[in-house]
C-alpha cells in the first residue's frame, strides 16, 4: 500500500493554553526588569515627557513616592537619571546626583538596587556626552574619562549599587573599575552601555533629560556619530562590548533593543556575562502610539517585545513599562 505523507504534528503543541504554557521556552519574570527614573533639580511639580505617556520627570521631593509605587508593583531595580539645573562647558557639579542617590538609599536601603546613569550630556551646554575641544569639533577622550571617573566615585560614595556609563568613550570602564577598587568599592557594579548605537530612537529621552546634542546656535558637532556606534557596523558593537567586559564591566547593555536583537544574539554567544536590553524611549513611544490609535493591545505588545528580547539572549530588560511587568506577566495568556 502506498504510504501517505504525514506532516510532523507541531500543531499538537499549540492546541491549548496549558500545553502552550508547558512547552514555552521563554518564561518572563518581573524580577529581571529595571525601571528608569527621571529626577530634575529645581522643579516643583512633575512634568510629562513628549511621547512617553505615563512617564514623568519628578522633582526631588517626589521621586521616593514613585519608587514606593514601583515596589508595590514588584519592581525593586532602578536606573536613575539625575538632571541638573545648570549647564556648563567643563566645571561640573555632581552634588544633585549624589544627593538623590544618597536620599533613595537612605530611605529604601537594600529594598532597592539602584544603578545611576553616568554621562555628561545633561550637564554640558552643548549637549554632548563629554568635553569637547576648543573648536567643538571633537570629543576629547582622556579628559572625559577623567571627569566620568571622578563622577563615578562620588556616586559610589553616595551609595549607588551600580554605575552605568552611557558616554561611549574608550577606556572608561577600565578607569572606573580601577578607581572603584582602589577606593574599596569592589562591590559596586558596572553596567556598561557597551553596544550603544547612534540612533534615531532616543528623542523622548532627550526631551526628558534636556540632553539633545548640538543645541540651537551651537557651531560644532551636531550629533554623536563620532563616539556612538554606527547602525551599519555591527562588528564595532561586538568589539566595544568585549573590550568593556575585559575591562571589568559586570553587565553589558545593548541599546536600542528591538532593532538590535541580532547584536544581542551575537553578544550572548560571545560572552558569559549578563546582557541588558534597553527598550528605549522612541521604541516605547512608537508602541504606545499604536495603542493610542487602537491598533495594538498594550500589555500584549509589550509582552511580545520583552519575550523577543529574552529569546534573543537578554537576561535583563530595561523598560519604561517595567512597573507594569508583574501584573502583565501574571495575566499573560500563552
């Protein structure tokens, strides 16, 4: 009798919620999420951020309330972005940032894990991530690293659990790690923005932090392409990340996330250190825009993205919707 071809019955693994749950190879946990926090010096009321519904820049006296609300939702890990009131070319005062770290750790102690972003873009008059030369045409690497190392030590002394350098200068991880160790702060972690691309997806964040490069009337560098990674050069991101790992970074970040899952995959194959995927402000805003127009289910859309990032190899997700993660994951339908 002639044999009739029978296709492999993969559909049997999709026939119901319980079996789909059973055979899933990704199981999300809210414990893997980090919530970004914006706090600004000198403002009296929280302000909204264009494109980021539900996300606010808080005054100093209200940031603890936001942390409390996040803890109630099961989120205990935070990435702090302190925004100073004054901008300067090279005379930097990090008092506000350190005071916010000190205040949060004094109030919440070990109930929170607090990483602090480390960059100069919110401090500089020109909006770039470091010190520029006299003609404003080039970022001076070694001077920037020196300032960032000093800033990192102050954050560590204030009680930060983790330093998160986002500037993309060469050698800053090694310099910061050596300085922390020399100061007896070996336990302070470094989460490096190791594969940070020069991207169009940072717009809402720059509005939140007043950190757009090449401000109106500025003559010099108009963008960050001379120090952030080109989207056309994936190899560069791997070299950068591997260098940071060798210099002492504990966590390697890929930013943006959804447009660079190939980099997450390749990096996960190369190193055995945790990889954080930062679902950045523009990516979040695009998703929220679909939701606003009734074209996507908010929870399911975020869950799908988080699943994709985890599937690619990320073990940590930085998301503006992190505070929703526990409830959404709990109610997730497989």
